[in-house]
């Protein structure tokens, strides 16, 4: 069969990024698709990153990035109270928080963890969403979260509020992995898993190497002698 340029037949796969639901809309677990005897695809790859960018865990979501799937993923990775982070930054944290309250899993998380929205998506969320604005603010300026934002000084000595952590670590990783989409979407499941694992391992090793280099530079500056000679 001959295909015209830019022709899109019903049984051809469409690019996944066109069907991503906006963060403010409800998730739909049921996919109403016609059957054309084509292979099914996973909805997305979900990652958990440290603020420095190192990848802690990753998994694949089958149908949607629903809040229940995110909570289950977090429970699998952080299985005990000691391992749970103080802050969990998610682009749809307010939906995860609402779901946790509704299914009473908040008892599991609220002992020491707080859900916040990353800075980019927080600015784009609905301004009238009280739950998001009140409890998921990534940089409150009222002093309620001193571990998220602190007062710094610029070169002119002017004081300003500065975020203590990079809340875009996962989004930056997704942007990098998105560059390989054209080859990943045609891989078999086993090849896809191996490729994702290899790329994430390479990325994490690169981040750790950068962190070690920065730490070494800081130590060298601290050990600088009064006469200008470095140890």
C-alpha cells in the first residue's frame, strides 16, 4: 500500500505526545480505542529523581499517569517510613494529595512527607485551586517551609527568595529521554527496558561525577592557604 506524505490512517500509531492529558484535567483509565490488530503501547515512563538529577527508580504506566498509580509506585519504592523523603515534588501533586485523602492512604504519607508541585507546573495550574495553592506550593514565602526556600543575596547585596532545590530534575530527564523517542517507539519490550535502564544508568553516573567534581572544588577552596597557595 502506498502512503501519501503526512497521511494518517486510522490503524496507524499516532505520536504519544498528542494524547497526553493536561495536568488540570481528570485522568481516564479506560481507553476507548477501535481495534486494528496493532500492538499495545505503554502510556509513559515514570521516574523518581533526587534534586541533583540522579535517578532513584523508574517504571512504566500502562494506561494513564493516574494518581493511584503514582501512589502505588511511591509505596513500592519507599516501603518504610525511614526511607520516605521529606518533600515529594510531582507535576500533579495536588491530585495525588486529593486522592491520598480520599482513599485514606494519607495516613501512610503525612507522618513525614509533603507533596509539592514543581515550579513550572505550579505557575500553570488553576489559580482558584485552593488545595494546590495552599498545600502544594513549592516556594512559600511566608516562612512555612524554610527547607524549600531561603533568603539569599545578589552581587549588589539585595536580598531575595531563592529555591533550595531543583524541582525540575524529572522534567529535565524526560526532555533528554524524549530525544530518543523516534527509536524507542519501535523497540520490543525487552529492548526498550534495556535501553531505558542503560540510558538512566549513564545519566546517573554522569550526575554523580559532576557532583563529586563540584564537591572537590569546594573542598579545595576551603583548604586554600592565607598566602594564596592551594593544598
